[in-house]
C-alpha cells in the first residue's frame, strides 16, 4: 500500500475557513464537558445557533423548526420530556461508582438511535456512550431539542393556548395557532402517539433547562467496551473452527440486521403463502395490499423477493416474541447465529457460516452456486448493524487484532446525497474523513454493474466521492457547498473511521492525519456502498423522521446481493487455490478480481 502526500493544502485551508463556526461549537462543548460537575445546556445555545446547521437552519430564528425538533425527538428517549439532568458515561460500573445507580433505574429507548438510556423517574437520565462520535451526535441533539421546545413554549404562552383542561389538541390547530406546517405537526403527533396532547400542554407549562454531566469519555474506556462487545463474537467464532483450520477465514460486513439474513436463509420465501394471506387481511388502502394487486396484474416494477422480505418483518412482529424466537431458531439451523450486545456499543452481530448454507435456500438473484465448493469453504461472514462514527474504527480495529484471516471488508450504509435522490445507490472511490483529516483513494470492489440489474426504483452512481462528517448537526450550507464544489456528493458518518482501521491493518504505522492515502493495493478485498436516505439540498428537513419504507428496500437488497455475490465468487476462486486454504500468514488473501 502506498501513502502519497498530495498537494491538498487548498482543500484543507478551505475546510478550515468554512468550518470555523462548527469547530468553535465542538471546542465549546468538548471543553465544558471536561468539568467534573454539571453544565447548563443553555450555554451552548449561542454557538449552536451561530453554526447555521443545515439540519437546524432556523435555530437562531423565532420561527419554529419542527423538522429539527422531530429529528431530535426521535433520537431521544421518552423520558427526556420530564428531565432536568442528563449524565453521560461509558459503562454501568462507572456510573454506579459516581453515585448514579443506573442498574436500579428503568431502561429507556430512543426510536432512531441505538443507545442505552436509563431513567431515574425523578428528572435524571443516564446514557451510555459507545465512542466520541456519540458526544458529537448527542449534545447538538439535546441543544436543538431544548431550543425548539422553548420556542414552542414562548408561542403558546403568547397565544394563551391551549386552554386549560383541553382534552386533546389536533395537528391542524397547532399549525394554525403556533406556526409550522400541518404535515410537520402530524409527524410530531405520530412520534408522540397518544401522549401528543399531554406533551403539547406540558411544553406550555414548563421551560426546559437541561443540565449535562460527563463521566469518563477516555479512549481506553471506549477500547475496553469495544473489546467487551467483541468477546462473545470471538468466542462463537472459536467454537466454529473445524479441525482442519487454525482459524476461520473471515469477511467483515457492516450493513444492517436483516438483508443478508433474508438473502441466505430463504425463510420468507418458504412462508410465501402465509405472508400473502397476511397481506390480504390488510385494509384495501394499505400500500402492501395495493402492491400485491400490482404483482398479480403484472403492473409492479418491484422485486417479489423484496416484497416478501418486507412483509416478513411485519408478519413476525405482529405474531410476537414466540414467533421471533422461532424465526431465530430456524435461522440458526440454516447457518446464521445472532448475537446481541450487552454493552454501550449497541451493535448486534451475526455470524454466517458459508459451508452451512443451503444453496437451494439462497435468493435466486444470487445466481448459480457450486454446492460442493460452498460446502468446502471454511469462511464465515461477520455482519454487524452499522455503528456510529468513530465506533466503526474501534470495532474493525478490534476485529483485525483478534482475527488474522480477514479476507474482506464491506461497508453498506445510509448517506445524504448532494446530487442524487432518496433510494439511489452511490459507490465512491474517494473518501475524505473529517476525524483524521485524511483523504483515501480507493480501488472499490464494486461498480454500478454489480447491482444495476437488481435496482428497480433507484439509480446506481459509481465514481462518487464521500465525506465522512462528525455529526448530522455539525454541517452548514456553506460547508456542504464547499464539499460539493470539490465533487464530494455523499455525506455520511462511518466510512472514514473504517478506512482509518483498514490503513492500520495494511500498514506498519498508525492511520495518518491530514494525508492523501492510496488504497489501490490492499491485502484484503474492500468495498464501499451507500444508499441515499436524505437530500439536504431539497430541504429534507425530516431526515430520519420517515423511513425509506418498502421502496427503500430496493437499494438495500441490490447492495446486499452485490456484497454476497462478491464473497461467494472470492470463495469459489480461493477454494480452488491452495493459497485460499492456507492460513500461514496474516491477511494471506491473494489480490484477485473474481468477476469471471
């Protein structure tokens, strides 16, 4: 691997000029959180407003920014509504030692962020952080929530609304009396459910003045919890090693917890009749009922397999815990082991043994499979639900430290796009990482040809450029404009840290800072794919407030199929090669193009 020091001074200087407000904000909360005491969150409001976040563009305005408020609501637990203090730490033991006995508190959840929250019931919340990126994500979210809450309170008190004793309030009334669009109020009502009216009245009664406190936050602490997260996965891998191998070859995939499993087990397709009957019981206006009719009449543009996968999730959810347990047991028999996390790093993992897979159960879109060669493979796939920010570096580094036979690293994640549309797939060959300041030039394992045949609704775009940012809030319009002028069109949060870890796998040095890195030759296979979940330039203010739904599965499964096909082709070549069976040196995978 070559590390080239290219002439990127103008790029770096431009980034500094455009990011002054963002850097000031980050320095402000970073230094404040070093205090051993509590910090009033309101001291961060001026720097948050001055940043001009593209996700919170009306922060400094008296006008409501319900898009930012809904985004925050979905990433904070229910207990935040009555909270006064938020304590952040890395481990339960650490919090308990500091007099925060979270083991006796109720656990809480945020709908759109995988974090462990604890609610004391008397105004104090505690949260476990998995990496420094959690701080960059959580603090601006809390500040945005407080700013918009207090704007709503001011408007309600000025309007004398809602009246005391009102049994409920409607989204249309809120829009008329307080401002904002009825659609945004409807989304907030959906997020709060039956407690919407109660919450609206509470906003009018209570000024929010949160305090925050940080415990720990050290690099060694994050490394320790990552090791605790990986230990049960490593133990499971050790149990799977056959007598003929000293260690199982491993393909690392960062994607989601459903797509690869659906593709390799065939459970949804085995239950096709049950799933169709389930859809037929839905309301006639339901989108799935309409899509089923379109399939039967030959009008649907979608994939029947993706349709079944989407229904299966709803089907098993409705049938409850016993049905989910039955599904997990079936997946285990078919070669997929699920491992849940018990640490702050809430990243579920799956181990997929290639030799245990039944070629007849694979999604037919995978293509022809040589059953004998598949059975002869000693390799496993470790698939994890994609982590947040720097946690990606910690995880891949820990995997590489523990596993010498790492053959491939594949990253499939969501991203904002500056030039495409929601549901499109972007494949990049350049990645700039804001954490390290380095720019990586890749020989990406994938191109549009690898997934175009499976894309029905979206478009595939390769030769793109990705920027890995520190947080969704830590961006502003001039910042995005700068990157767009430099042809960086994909904005996300995990790829840069993953590539920092790949560098340390392949090179004798620690990952560089502020350099241009040539990844054209690596001792492992590397593939990066993103699908668009947000379009900042078209005022997609409710980033994450709406899912990609059924149609979004098109890009997810096209990408997952490309990854699985790549792995199976590599194994087909390696099983035929003596070199593929030997594990005599770390990272002993030949550099090949398994396209034939």
